[in-house]
C-alpha cells in the first residue's frame, strides 16, 4: 500500500511515493530539471502559468511510476504541498483568467499597507493575526483596481495547491489553513474575513468551498487519471502550504515544537496553542495543519533572508580558495564561542520582517585587525544566523509559546555541528534532525487524511531521528553573552536608521 505526495514549488514540482508500512520513499522525481521560469514584466512582479505546474506534475508522476514499477491501484491517497500566498483566478469554465501572481511578487504591498492603516493595526492583528501585507488578498486587490474587467469575470480564487487539487478532482475548494495564509480567515469570528473582503470590495462568492486540511477533498477524475497514469477515484485527502507542510514533514504538530530550515534563506516555524499576535507584526501567523475550532494550533513563522547566503558568501570571499562547507565548519569551530567579540548581523539579502521590514544590510562589528582571522569571521557568521533565528523565537515566547524542541531536515546549515550546538545553547531547545522532504510529508499527510493512519503519531512512527543535539550547560552562559552583545549591536544599528 502506497501514498503519493506532490510538492508544487516555484522552482519545480516534486512527486514522491511513500510506503505506508515502512515510511520509505519508493521513488521521487522533480521537474523541470533546471529552475522553472518566472514571468516578470515589471520590477517586483512575479508570475507563473498554472498550466506549467500541471505539466511538471504530469512529468514527475510519470517518472515516479516508472521508477517504482507500482500498480497505480496500490496508491491509496494523494497529498499536496504548495508554494504559499499565490493567486490563481478562474472563470466559470475553471480556466485561469491570467497567470498566477506568486509569493515573491510585491505589487500587493501598497494595498496591504493601506488596508493596515485604514482598518487599524489592532483590528487587523486581532482578527487576521498579521498585517494584510503582501499576501493573496492584497494581490487580488491589485487585480480589482488594475484589471477591473478581468476581476468581474472571476468565479473563484485559489491558491496554487487548490488549483492542482481542482485539476485532479474537478472540485474547487480551499482550507482554513489556506485562507489564513491569504489573510482571508478571521480568527476572532472563526469564519472568512468579511471585514477585509468588504474593505477590498470582494464578493463572498469568490471564496471556494472550505474542506478540511485532512479528509475528503475529492477523487481523481477519469480524465486526470488517464493523463497521469493513475487510478480513477484515488482520493485527494490532504493539502497545505509549503511551510506548514514542512512542519508536518518533520512531525511538528504540538505547542512548543519548532520546524526549521536553513537554506539560502531560513525559517523558524513554531506551534502555538493559543490565539495571539505580535503587536509589531514582526512574524507571520497562520493556522497550522491540525488547527480547528476548539483546538488552536497556530504556526508562527520567522523568515530570515540572510541565512545560507551569508555562509556561502563567507566561503567564497573569506575562506581559502576551494574550501568546502565541511572544512569551513571546522575552520569556524577553531574560534571560541562569541568569536572573540566579533558579531555579524546577517541582514544583507533584502528587508527583514523580524526588523519590521527594514533593510539594514549585513554588518560586521568588533573586528580587530591584529587579533581576528578567518576563523572568527566564519564563526561569527554562523552565530549571527542563529541569533537572528533566536530573535524570532524570542518573539514567539512573548506571544505565549514555550519552546522545547526544534526539528530540522538533515541538510544545509544544519549539517554544521557548530550551527546546531549554538542554536541549542541559545534557545535551550533540543535539536533533532530528520531525513524527509515536502513531497514525502504530503504523502504521509494524505495517509492521515484518508484514515490509513489513525493519528499523526502513527503516520510518523517510522520517521527516525538522524542526529540529536542537546544544550551544553558548560557553554550556555558564553552563548547567552554573545547573543546579548549581538542584540545590543543590532539595537544600535536600528536606532541609527
């Protein structure tokens, strides 16, 4: 018995087939082989053709079926993970009216900012838990103002995962989790955000049917089954945005647990068991995959743009030529905790939400030309990234979240022992590493939604810890001192802006 998971990204679409009993990935594939194109007619715009996602999905499905040699009838459920915050608008014939406006498109920013100002911070934050910002609702407002004739033809709006589910099942639907990432879910009324829709001038009918994140979301149509080589009637039983799904993939469901990634940019996504918000809107908050009425589970997300990109800059520009990342990690470990007084603020890759959307640039503090070398800069870079993560975790704590455990994939910055130990020592949390990915997580999610697994704990019983890092009592004081110095330097930098 097997499960099929899809991960609809902006770079590629990945498919994975997972064995229900062992949890093993029987086959996986992604398309295209090089990064998928993004249409950008103007600066700050980013669009993709929804049909291209379907084409990549079809190719990935063919590849995993060929690799696994499975009978498609043995695939018992399908799950979907997808790039968050996109906008797909379709007419009554279910045809996209325009290219999708995807997550990294910034044209909605002025509309979100004006809504935040006009409606008031307290109203938006207490109901949406975020500023309307550059989320899907603000992108739709841009369409209404700039493409009014097209807007009048919109039958339903969808997120990228909703569009793929529609192509699979011919059912137009979304989830509470999805609406929360659009800024179209009101946590105070536990219903679609009528006040924001009224403000933006959206009809209620534009919202699709709401289905559970886990459960019956439709069945594979004969046409889709024939196109994909799958069995007609196979149920779609799970969908979620990429960050909530990444947390699910890492078995993060309960308050106090955190899922983290640290690639080019980095994310700390923690689960809170109560409805709360940051008054300065320095983090994003969405309904987590297991959130439901009477069972509050919110994902609080801190995204740091300057993560692995800083470490790679250090490797290219500071480390000896041809030094690899493993050697760079060893070089960094030669410096003491706190890098002998050197601090790096890793904010050199655009504006940062945790800094209230300010752009400070990356800066190095405390450098002494006589006493500091490459090893101090290498360590200060990794510590600076960790401290930026911790700044978000501190906000989560202020919102009522108790941090106990951080789950991460065995990849990127988490391959560095120094990085893991610094994060454990400054946060006080245990770090656990796992070997999984978004498509495999979506497959397990489908197993939960189909009732094949009785619970998330059963679904992830076969997901084993690769490595575990606990706080080191001998180093926590020195790490806390280095973090305090980093915070003072950041405060001084921000006050000078």
